[in-house]
C-alpha cells in the first residue's frame, strides 16, 4: 500500500508548495523509493485550459493530453513521476463527476452533499492515482491557502483520508511564510502560529512545518514555532530563499527532512544520495564556463509563470552547455510600438513561444524575420512555428499578407489554418490537439541530427496547423519540413538550412525537458547561440 504525504500552504500564496512537494519527491527518489504527485486545485474550472495565462500562468500538458496546472511541470522536472490527467484534481472535475452521477441516479435518493459525497469523490480520485501508479509514496499538494473557503472540501478529504489510513501511512507537511521585518530586525512567527491554528481548527495536525524565509531560522525560533504549533523542534524545517530552485532537495536533506519522513512513515530507504543531482545539476548551474543572452519574445511576458516550462527548459539547455543563461524577456507588443532593433540587436538567440489570439502577433512575426535575416539562431515553439512560417510566406515567397486564419479569417494566403475536424468544434475546453503524438524525422535534417533518431514523441496543445496546400511553394524557396506526424501527414517541424540554426516545431518540447536530461532541441539551440557569439 502506498504512503501519503499531504502538503498544505499557509499565510500567503506563491510560497512554492509545488516546488516543496517536488523537492520532497526528489529526496525520496534519491533514497530509492518511487513517488507520484497530485495537485488539487480548488477552482471551479474543470481544468486551466480555458484560463488566460495572466490568470493562471502556464498550462502544462501531459502525455495523455491533460491541460494541467503548472505544478505538474515541477513534478516531472524534479522526479521520475509520469503524471497523467488524474494527477490534477480540480473542484470543477469533482463536481462535474458528482453531478453526472446524481443525474444517473447513482445516489439512490439521497441528498447529495459536500460531506460525504464531494469529499468521497476527492478521496476516490486521490486513491485511484495511488492504485494505478503503484508507487511507494504519493504526495498530494492542496492548492490555495489554509483559510480559503474554496479549499475546505479538499482539506476535509485529506483529514478523513489520514484517519482512514492510520499512523505510518500518512503525514502532513505545512508550508508557511516566516517573514523578516526589516525595521524591527526580527523574524516573525505569528503568521505561522495562526495558520497552524486554522489548520487545527479543521482537524488537521501538521507533522512537519516548512518555513519559507529570507534568513535561516535560529534554534530558538524553531523552538518557538515548535512550542506554539505543537510539533517537535526538529520538525520545523528551514526553507531559506535559494539562487536556484534545484537546490531545494539538497537544502531539505541538510535539514534532515528525509530522516524525519522515514521515522514518521516508517519508510525503508535503500541507501542512495543526491550526489548525482549535485554534480550534474547544481554544480553546473552555479559555476558555468560561458554566458549567453537569449531573447524570449512573447505576449505574456509580464507574468513570470506564463512561460514557466520554457524558461526552465532554457536553463536546462544552458546547463547542458556549461553555460549561464541570461534571459531577455521581450513583450512582442513593444516591438510593434518601438521597432525591433532596440530589442533584438545583440542577442544571440531568439525564442518565440506559444500563444493564442491576435494581440502581439506582428511583433512575433517581426522577431522571426529579424532572426532569419540576421542569422541569429531562432527557435519557434507552436505559435512560434506558425509565425515563422507566416513570415517566410510573406517575405520570402511573396505571399502578401499571408496569415493564420486564427488572426485573419479572410486572408488570401491561409498558411496556417484549421483542419476540417476542428472547424466543427464549438466547445473550448479540452478540444485542441492535445498530448503526445508521434513525429517522424527526415534523415539529413537539423532535427534528425539533434534527436539522432527517426521516431520521436512530443506533446501538443494547439488548434491550427501548417496548411499542406502551401508545402510545395515554401519548400521551393528553401523551407525544409523535417518532422511529420505520419498518421495525418501534418507538418511538425520546419527548418532553414541557409541559416546557422532556424528550427521551429508545432509541439511543445519544453514539457519534456529535465535538469538532468536537457531536451535536445534546447541544448542544440543554446549551443548554436554560443557559436554565433564567438
Ligand atoms: N494559437 C495557435 C493554435 O491554436 C498556437 C497555440 C500554441 O502556441 N500553443 O494553433
């Protein structure tokens, strides 16, 4: 039977509960255990797929095509867990399923209520992951902050679950903020005390308190938190701000979190250490030999979380080249307003990520043009491939005002358009081309050289496709279609060979990059940027 670790958060949001859960997962894996991680999101959307990135941050995509919370990205980057659509549970999903059961008459005349019907459904969904994925430890992260009305059913469900599972089978970790008040020169434990009190009021007793803090807590502060929060002093864990998130598993180990969990859950470790992680990831991030500046031209630049996996994959690509990444984040609307030179002159690589809707499109197209004409390595991802193709059609093939039908329905040159099957679709939720699809690479191309194999699988999230009726015209002018989805003969990768490195893909390679295994496209892109620099 799997053991469970529940992770809750207190005081404020954005404490890094996802990274905490992932780091605990990494720590347990380093000790020879298998793990999986679940994110419970209290909002009523069935999934984040219909939310604006400015509301929610990046939408992460799993192999099985779930549009999921970005914390699932951390889970996959830190651990070997293979997360599926079941690893993200939302209030919307739970109610949807309960209401469908009610309509079918499954509740046999009963009044359907939050307790027990909603809480039972939550417990069922959590236990299903444990049963299906058969791991030693399931980490369950509850989104939101203790005290929020909307997360109450999830907290009640984990309270019940712990009682059912019994001792040795479940532990609670509470992540809180311990602020440093500059003017007083003091660290304050009161918010943590209140947050733990709020948890206790609903019957949840934390076993471990992870304290996010600017300055490490002293022994005295730990003892104070222990006293007021009813835990042992060694169960109060420092989570001091670090330079890179990949340091956190190591800092948890130093705090003895692995030993604490072993004792609480009676875990049997099979030796193991984090030394590979320290050598292959941390050391390379901290003391690289080179530096390279890469521009990301997007439309959700103001929000750090909107391109989470892209930024992480760039970091991985850089560490794979023993290089420090300097990111230049450029809002494509600024390019439209102030011209391109100001923003892209001097950068060594340009990445245009995914996106939806008209806003900022011309700025992205201009970025593709600038990179193509100035021999700057260009990496287009999803919308970034579509903009590269539109640019090429307009400026190399002479198709005036060529566009995607997403931005101009009546364009004379619909270089990117909808497949017939997409035209019929009305609903917005979960109706795009989603999840892993096979792609065949053409030998002798850059893509083949990068992946070193013919058959690859990458994750998708888009509605529009390269329009096959323009294939010939674009190929004639030198565009190479190096990756194809064979079943439907769709273009997945394009490249230019009259350029040092110009590759764009319809899929999202960033979702499969890990610090220990940088995605080959990101690694190759950074390598190209470094050689341009020389
Ligand atoms: N808006 C484009 C489409 O739906 C690109 C999507 C994306 O970049 N994820 O096809």
